């Protein structure tokens, strides 16, 4: 499994300007991570970089092949460092956006 934090998209930057959110605040709202899922239906540890337990919700913003990314229900609990997801497809590469919890 490989991961690479990705910068906020231009769309997120435009939303930041519209709502008077600074770039630093935008980073705090969420983090995108590039994930390489290997074997199908196998839990993958994903370092999310948020420093807190993210919302138990995520958005897949990119996939290189068809597949479904899903929660590793009953698997390892998420923490301030890592989230755990599965994919139903072999060798899917995806960008997953994790969000900070509500205050």
C-alpha cells in the first residue's frame, strides 16, 4: 500500500474564498490521500495526517479502475493517525478524502 497526501483542489480553494476560510483552515477541514489497495476485500491501513480521529465518512475523489471502497466494519478502529478501509477490487488506486470531526 502506498499513500501520498495530495494538495487541495482548485475547487476547494474557490470554496475557501467564498466562505472566507484560509488555506490553513482548508487543510484542517480535510486531507486527501492516494491509496493503493492490493488484494481485494483486505483491510488497508491509511495514514490520514489529520492528527485526530476523522469523521467516519470519506469521499473517493479518484479511482483508476472500477471498484467499491468500503468501511472495514468490525476491523481495526480508526485513530488519530490511521483509518482502515477495504476495496472489492484487486489493485485499485484511489484518492480518498478524510474529514475532520465536527467541533
